[in-house]
């Protein structure tokens, strides 16, 4: 399984650069660099470096997640303390790469004049990413880079576990509901709902972790 994921990770990292080698001469001087929540392009940039931002971000993110266990003090543990973390991080990397590759290929397709529903495709991929992340969020060990990082989750491992277990469920089922909702709602209303949901989850994580640490840890 680990070998298959490593191969898949390599393919996902290489795919954007292969596409650039094939379509480089066909790409226009200006490429889209940003979409709003209605799926409309609201930012353009020069082909160089604009078209390289996402592939380079994918490389940097993957490298960071690979070396994370070596320089994050919270992840410097013996093998017996690792739990499911070694199995979860590769899945997180693959999910991130799928999302970034999708955005990149939408960028290339739009630049080449293809008629694609970029906003709808991108939002669907973001929600699928959140479903996958929510499914594994409860298995993340305390660290400084991935997860719901508040002063209280980083301070206490019990608060970290409680926040991530419940937060993972909220993220998983919330993203599933939004996947269904986007079929029935207009792009404007859905965009507002999506932003509200993300901000609400962030606020929940902050308040819940503070309350848990205050009531379950500080009183001991």
C-alpha cells in the first residue's frame, strides 16, 4: 500500500510539469490566477511565473509533509508512540495533491480557451478534499503544522484528541451536506454558505478547545 501511494504521489507531482512541457507553446501570455466563489476569474498573471505557482506549491507542500516528523518536536517520538500518523500523512499528501492538480489543470484548460465549469469543478474538489481530511482528522497526532491548532490543542494532548475527533466528524458530514447542497443552490448563495460554514468551523474549534481545556484539564 505504501509503495502504491508513493507511486501515485510521484505521478501527481510530475503530471503538471508534463502538461507544461506539452502545452507550453500553446499557453497565452496571461493565465488565470484566481477565481471568486461564483467560479468567475477575477485575477490574471503573466504565464511566467503564474503557471508555475501551483506545481511549485505542490512540491514545497509535499516536501514539508515528508520532513515534518523530523523537525516538529511534537512528532519526535518513538515508533511505539506513532499510532496511525505514518499511515495518515501519506493520505493527506495525496488528497492535497489531487486538489492542487485539479486547480492546475483547470487553470491550463481555461488558458487554452476550453469551456469548463471551473467554479463548480473546483468547489466539488475542495469539498471532496474536506470529506477525506475530516475522515482522518481524528487520527492526527499533535503537531504544529497539520490540524486544528489552537493554544489549547497544542498545550494538551487530550484537548487535541477531543477537538480533532469531533471536528473531523463535523468536517466530514458538513462537507457531504455541502456537496449535495451545491446541486440545488445558486453559486452566489452556495458561496456564502460555504464561507459561513468554514468560518463557523474555525470559530467552533477555537471555542471548543478552550472550553475542553478549561473544564476537562485545568480542573484536574
